């Protein structure tokens, strides 16, 4: 054979070999040995029906207990990175450490089972490898320079993670089982497997990783964006090294991962600038069951992880009964996150030893599987056998330690707090409202002028759109007092003045940079280059940071993220805007489970602001309401603030108040649409220099009116116009600008001032079953002290508003007429 021919042959065989390996790289995971109970049958893949030394070698690598899915990643460098790590020989693991973790994880569950029979603990048994997996991830993270990690997870194995990863003493967990102090949580608190916890993870390399296990509700996956938002805030606080220093590790159930949209929305925002946390590590604690439901009823795909493949990120399936493979995957996944600042998914496939909880009998629905599980030894026994170790003394020692911990718990009089808030929360408080919390929010006119000029400026040579240029010229006139201030400018002035005072601002929402109603223009676009310029980043030297992002078209993940951010950045004003208020219910779980109840359940505060455009303007059922009634129904014990400022100045003071008070409470603001530039809603600079937000805006009359119309928001301005048209001088109009906490003193003073009024009338645009009516009526009746309180509203309706603009106008006309005529009894 000629030398040339030999070279061609060897090239051909190198290519053939590469082809074989590529087939296994692409499809091998479908035939990997991933299910400890053998239920996950290999998929028939004709491309892999190969024999020969190369095929055998590739099969050993790609069809063993690790199934790597990465060939869908478009970036070749990333594919090669994974491939090299998977094809390299497995590093020597620390077997004693793995066995120690497995024994501790399992014995902990067993002790809980015997001591607290009949109590739910959501055992980790069958997925015990999670503990060595987290251990491997955090050790690798410590090597990469991680200083903190935010962990999020649901019920399964949570108590185990609290003890063995977060580092909470077992005695604390026992104390919560003993429920030693029920009186401290009457009407509040949360179950033990939802509580947050903080602690320190001592890494093998001598460093410590501070762990924050996020408090989470029952609603599966809802915590995902919250955890990421928290990580982003922690990273922001650190600065340039933030992404290295703070790591998100999010755990999921297999049914929840496949089923819940919020995690998919969260993963979708992971690579978007405003929400990027440099990659989060996701672990599916995959026991191949969701309560009683089997995988084929949980998703339309082979793996619960399959939706993750829509993103260019790797997914590592691993058999939870090969703990050495598990820790190897943990290391590879973590290093990938650090190499590419990318999310990564680990699918840890095991089983669930007991029922959904320990009080649940799984043999009713999966009798065969559970016969198998009953006969299946725990992992530590299998592993000890595999490595030829005698775990007996360790098992004894762990049992003794846990016995001692339980005795310790019995002595406790209070359930110990399992977390410590960071020092940056020291300056802030929650609890009930108190007038002493108020601060002045005035800004002097000359300062407003300076800030106003700055927010209307842009660099020389920056090509502003002619329409925006005109608007900015108008803003300069507003700043100089030559033109009244509108809502858009009031917001810019509030932000600018806060930034100057050192308050950072983070803002996100759909199309929020320009503003859905073309009103904000917080980011200017050069019409030649499409480059951005954010005037609020250039208010004055030494100012605080300002960020504003257009979000993805998601409510749940984005609001969850902003709530999370607010949880770890109390000094910042954090705002989320719904495109129209009606869309906020896409984030209803975040509102219900975190924003309104977080303080009551977990003692955790947030000053997040929700801006919800609201108003009946004939734009149809989904562009009118922000469901005021729902927020008021959720309001109790001063948990949130619900406000509707009727003028630009009121909005200005409200935003400043939120940032400058030390009271950290979520603020829901119903913001205007058509009123954004309306002459009735604009304000003078003097009003911005007035001391404070006024929760009740009184009628300017002398109090002699025979009727008082009470209202909030846009309808008040329409009532005022109607009153003028009618030349009516016997009707007063009072704006309630804060619906919750209800400013009873101010409201009752204003009602008392109208001593000649024969009746009070609550007027709202919403149908009778919506708006503030149901919340306010009993309260107004109390404050009216015997005088009648009537109401004008649309008829009760299943949908918030009509779809016909003309019908809307007819309704609105009737509403105004009725307000000035004889209103119906309630
Ligand atoms: C959003 C939501 N819907 C329903 C439930 C009720 N629920 C609690 S656990 C569970 C099954 C979860 O299965 P999986 O995600 O596989 O986790 P596992 O319990 O198996 O660890 C369900 C449906 C819930 N907690 N959250």
C-alpha cells in the first residue's frame, strides 16, 4: 500500500470513528442506564445499532449511568467542552465523604420516621444522592470563588437539606416537629418544610459558602424567579465580581418541572441582560412520580426536563443510585456554569421510598412499583457494599447524635429561628402602620429645576427622535415652572431626586423603557445608531445607580424576580410595571403567596412597587381594570399599600415616600392612562414642593355641600368636569388616594367637615362586584356616623368592561348622571 493510500485510509477511519462517537454524543442518553428501578426502558435508536471497539467505547461513556444531552447546543465550543469532560476518565471521588453524606441523609429520615410517625416530612429517601450532589456542587463552587449560594426547593427532602447542607442543627428541626411554641404563630407562620434557613457550608478547600435557603410556598416552582431575583440583588451589591461570588441552585420535582410554566418563563429570562445571574444550577429531584401521577401523565416527552432543551443549555441525566456518577455530574455542571455563565440542568433520577408524604399509601396506585421499592435496599447499604466499607460504626454514631439532638429540642421553649437576616435589613421595619413613620417628601423648586434639566438632557451629537425632542423640550419648560408637570415628568423627577439622595432604582416591565403610553422615555434611542442613553443615569455625580429594563412577555417570572430583588436590596426602589393592570393576574401566585403574605408567613419584608395602569376608557375587558377588589381583599394587618394618585404631584410624593420611609411594605399603585397628560391631573412645581403625599384629597369647597361624592382616580376628574358643566355648587368631590391602609382619620375629618351633607356617595367605574366598593362600604358607613352612604357603579358583571367603545361611553354617561342624580340604594 502506498503511503498516500495509508494516509487516506487512516483519515477515513478517524472520520468513521468520529462519526460513531458523534452518534453516541447525540443519542446515547436515550439508552443510558438512568433508572435505579429499571423502569425507564432504553429507546430504540437505529443509529446506535453498531458494534465494534469504537461503538463499545462510546456506549460505555454515553449509555452508562450518566446521560448527557448537549448536542442541541449551537455553540460548538460548549459542545466540545461537555464532550471532553464526559469522555475524560472519571476523577477519583472521595468515597468516605460520599458514604458519610448518604448515611447521614438516610438515618436522619429514619429517625424522624420513628419519632414522629404520622407526621409529614416529605422524605428524601430514594433520592438520598441529592445530599452528596449538593455537597459536590458547593465544594466546586467554593473552588470557583463562590461566597454565597441561594438555594430554592420545595417540600421533598427540604428538612434533610436544611440539616446537611444549610447546616442548621438537627435539634432545630426536631423543635419544629415538637411545635413547642404554637402561640407565637397564631394566624401566621408557615409549615416547617416551607421555611427559609440560612447557614454556612464549610467547603473542603477551607472556604465557607454562606447559604440562603429561600422561604417558599406550596405553589411549586413559584420560588424560582424569586430566588433568581435575590441572587441578582446580592450580585449587584457585590459589583463586578458578583456573578462569581453568588450562585443560584434551584431544585425541582419532576412533575412540577414539566408542568409549571413559571420555571420555563424563569429560564427564558435567564439570558436576558436585565435578569441574567450568570447561570443557575437546576436539579430535578426526579423520583418518576408526582403525588400519585406517573410520568406519562405528567408530560408529553420522555424526560421531565425536555422543555429545557429549547434553550442552549446542557442537561445531565444521572442515575441517583450511582453516587460517584452523581458527584461527577455535579462538578461538571457547576464548572459549566462558571465557564459559560449559563444555566445548567441536572436530572437526578431515583425513586420515592414512601408515599407522597409519609401519611400517604402509595400502594393504592402503584402497587407493583412499591413492592419493588420495599425490597430495594437503601443507597448507603448498596454503596458501602460496592466500595467494601463497613458503615456500622458511622450509622451508630449518627443515631446517637440525632438522639442527643432530639433531647435538646425537648428542652427548648421556643422554636429557634432558622435564619438570620443580612445587616442591610437592620434599618428597615415592617409591622403595623404608624404615623410616626412618615417623612417629608418635598423637593425644593430650584432642585427640581436642576433635576428636570438633567432628565431632559442628552449628549451632544445624540440624535433624538423629533417627537421625543419636543417632549424633552416640554420637560425643560416643566422644570422651569413654565408648564405644569405631567405624570411622566413627575415620575422622572421623583426618580431623579431619589437617585440624587442616594436611593438606587431598579425598574422593569413590558415596554417600560419608553412606556406603553409613550409617556416615560427613560431610555432615549439615537435614531441614527439605535444606541441608548438613559438621562436618569446622569442626574448628578455621586448619584445612586439606575436601571430600567424592558422585560420579556411574562408577568409571573418578572414580578417574582423583582420581588426577589427587593428582598435583598431594601435600600433600592424596586418597581415592576404591568403593561395594563389587568395582566397582573398572570403573576397572581407571586402576589398571593409572596407579596401579600411573605411578612405574615415568614417575617420577610419587601418594598416592591407594582405599577398597574387602570381606568375605564372603552378599551375592552382586559384593558380597564387592575382588579382593585382583589388587592383590597388581600389586604389585612397593614400587609400592603394600595394607592391611586390622582395627580402628578401625588404620584411624585407617593414614589418618594415609598423609598424614603423605613417602612418596607409592598406598594400597589393604580396608574393612569388617558390621564397621563390630562390638564386636570397635572401639577405645579409648588405642589411637588409641598410636604407630603395626601391620602385624602379634600374638596376645595367650604364644606357646605349637601352631597359628597367619594371616589378614587380618573372618575374623580370626570365627576369634577361634570359638576362644572352642570354648574353644580352643592356637590363636593373627595378623592381617596390611598385605599389601604385606609386613612380613617383623614377621611373621617373630611366627612365631618361636610356637616351639611345629607349623604355620601361612593362613585366607581367598576361593576358592583368589582372595584373598591365591597371593601369600602362598611368602612364608610362606620365613618359616616349614621348618615347614609350610597353608591354609583356599573351593574354587577362577569367581565370587567364592555368591548364596545360606544357602549362604554353610554355607560360612563349614565354613571356621571347618576352620581349627580338620585343614586340607588346599595
Ligand atoms: C402549583 C401547585 N399545584 C399543585 C400542588 C399540589 N402538589 C403538591 S406536591 C405535588 C406533586 C409534586 O410532584 P413532583 O414535582 O414530582 O415532586 P415530588 O413530590 O415527587 O418530589 C402536587 C401536585 C402544588 N403544591 N403546587
